[in-house]
C-alpha cells in the first residue's frame, strides 16, 4: 500500500488530511508537474520550470537542506487520494546580515481554497520549532499582487513589515511571524 511506503521511508508529519513527507526522487515527476504549471507560477518572476532537469536540480538542493539541517521543504500528500498536491516548508535565508527561516508554499490549483496550505504550514512550523528546536524568526516573501499568498501568510499570523518590501526585487512584500 502506498501510504505504508510513505510511512516507512519519507514520513515526517501527519495532519488531519495530509502526510507531509521529505522530498525524494520518487516524486520528481509530480514536482515537475507542480512547478511547470503556469497556474502555480503566476507570481514567480522565474516562471514555470522549462525542463524536468530544472526540477531535478531544485529537488537535489531540497534534499541537501534536509541532510544538513533535518528540515526543509515537505511534500503534501493528500491522505484520501494518495496524490502529491503541493509543497511547503522552511529553509534558511539570510537577509541584511540576519538569518531567517523562509516559509514557502505551492499548491496544485485543483486543491486551492480548501485549507491545505494553512494546515501544512502550521504543522511544518510546529515541527521545526518543537521537534528540531530551531527558533529563527520566520518570513514569507511574496509579490504585492499575490493576494492568495498574502492572505495565507496573514491567516498564519504573519504581518507585513514594509521597510523590507522590494528588498530583493520590485514588487516584493515581506511578512514576518
């Protein structure tokens, strides 16, 4: 059974509706489909992935972060269907001489507006703070016109600190926990 395999190899967190698992090559095609979908990249200045090799390079960096720090981006596996529906997680980010945890999330639009992103982000934040015991401040970087992402961050308790806006690129908005 697929969920048995998830539990044995990649499992880290279980929520009411999701398994959050460490990224692995078994999900490469699913990750490519998520990151090459123009609907999930509307606000991504780099745009959708153009090749599976691009996704493979991203996946390698995610796996390296896990090996080095024992946390990183996790894949959202819907319990009911066994499908990978998105990703979320925390990675280190240095800005203006400070090291933060960058919260990122991307969801298959077919599963949007069902609370999956908030559910997974809350679980990942708790895991990193409680189980891994990392206490760096958390930030979300998004675009000023990406209302869904801003609303998600705000629903998680993040607040915009406008003095950081446009730090990396024009149109960037930074929200902090």
